[in-house]
C-alpha cells in the first residue's frame, strides 16, 4: 500500500474521531440530530478501520491493496478495533 493512501485513510479516521470527541464533550448530552450524527460517525469509522485492515492484509500477502473496497456499514459495524 502506498504511504499516501494509508495516510489519507488515517487522516480521515483522525477527523472522524475528532468530531466524535467534540460531540461527546458536550456536558448537556446529545440532541436527536447529534445522536444521529454520532451513529453516522461510528459507522464511517468502522468502514475506515475495515478498509485499512483489508489494504494492509492484501499488501502483506502480495495482493494489490487497491482492490480493497469499503464494505457496507451493516457488514462492518461493531467490529472490534
């Protein structure tokens, strides 16, 4: 995997985590819109982590990491990080 492609995924992950942390830091709790956004963020994080793992595994086993594809949230949700 090229370093820039992995770096792009990691940059996306950091941005999503930063937004998630900002939502969690609200001491008054989340309103319905924020709860929906939190769910979206968690799904996007699951997808990013899964894609990163797929790319690294393909690279490790001599396959083309560019063949890795983001899987649906329903498939990757609640994966252990």
